[in-house]
C-alpha cells in the first residue's frame, strides 16, 4: 500500500443512506482515474450491489466453502465502472454476532496482502454505530485514517453520530481522525439547523449536504449509479466535491463528542427549534 493511499470509513445509523452515498462516491473517485477498493462491512452484503449490479460472494461464505484456503479472485471483484469490491458478509439472522464477518475479513485481507496493494483509495462502508467491537474493527486495527459520518436532522441519527465520534476519539492514538459529517435527507435549509448546532457543539464539520431528491431514489430503485443515470445533477456535484475533500486529506483534530448529559441538553434545545419550524409551516 502506498503512503498516498486514502483510507476512509463511512459510518452512520442504519437506513441513513450510507451505502448509497458510499458506493456512488467510490464510482466518482474511480471515474477520476483512481484505483479504488470498496469494502462492504454489513451482514446483508449489499454495499457493492449498486457497483456490481449483483450480489457478490462474501469473504465469510468463501472461507466456509473453501475451508480457509481462499484466493484473491474468490473475494475481490471489479465493477464495470472500475471500482474493486469486497463484501465481508456475516451470519444469518439470529445465528451469531454480526461483527464476525468483519473480523474474518480483516484476517483474510491481511493474509492475502490485499490491503498492501497500491490503492489510491480504500473505502469501508460500515454498518450502524460502534457499540459492537466488530464494527469498530477498521478503527481498532488502524485500517482507516479518516471517518466520515452520514447523518440527518433526526435526533437518533445525531445520537448515533455522537456514539461513532466517541469511537473515533477512543482510537485517535492510532491516527484515526474525523473526516467530517455528511448531511443526508435534507428537505430544506431550515432543517439543517439541528445538525449545524451539533456541528458547532462538537467541532465536527459538515462537509457535504445532500437534499432529498427523486434522482437519488430513482437511481437507487433501478440499481444504477447517479453518474450513469443523472450525470449533470446537483447531487453529482455534491459527491464530486466530497471526493475532492477526501483526496485533499483534511481532518478535524478538535472534535469532541458530547456526554450523555450534554446529549440530553442538546435534545431539549433542538426540540424547541423543531417546534418553531413546525409552527411556521
């Protein structure tokens, strides 16, 4: 792995649109001539479907099938847009810890030397927040340098974002830093206020704003990349700017997650903001 490799992870509350953003972002980075490795870290193994147009075999499945003697080509697949894809996978629902797929993948990638190859960008798309140690693996094993958190104006997504920031703070000694907040599901400028206030309190910069759009939903339903279906739209420009932010390598060293008491106070504060917004509608 080259010293210039950008190693990033996208975290966020489930259902926040993280995989849609991450996969489209990987496609943008590849379209700019970069060698991109996209790693899905979710038992559903759905992070790379948009890129590959199909479900690919997971590392955990291949380990079980080949009894541990797997090859690079068993788990690494190149999409038509040029992005290289891996899915960690996980146990079936109710049959084990979801983090086992991520830890198995980490050992496998180490053994095969895939992470040491000459990548321009390695992007991890990680499920949920960091309550489970398995989901914190990319940070814990120092596989990433920057963490981007996808959030929304909803309090629970900001609560999850705060938990993730605590994880970043825990592994900061290994060089992990916040890359920024990606604000998704924005319906209007007025809705940005809770996230703007959270950013102000924690020091985490909002580095991208994605408004609700029919283009995002339509492309997602069709399993098509935004660049392919709607190449000249505002959302594509936002993703291009986010790609530029990642390549620039800017990080935030002064980020401070809120305590539980501070989160309670923050909730009370933004509830007043929310009531005022609704009363004006």
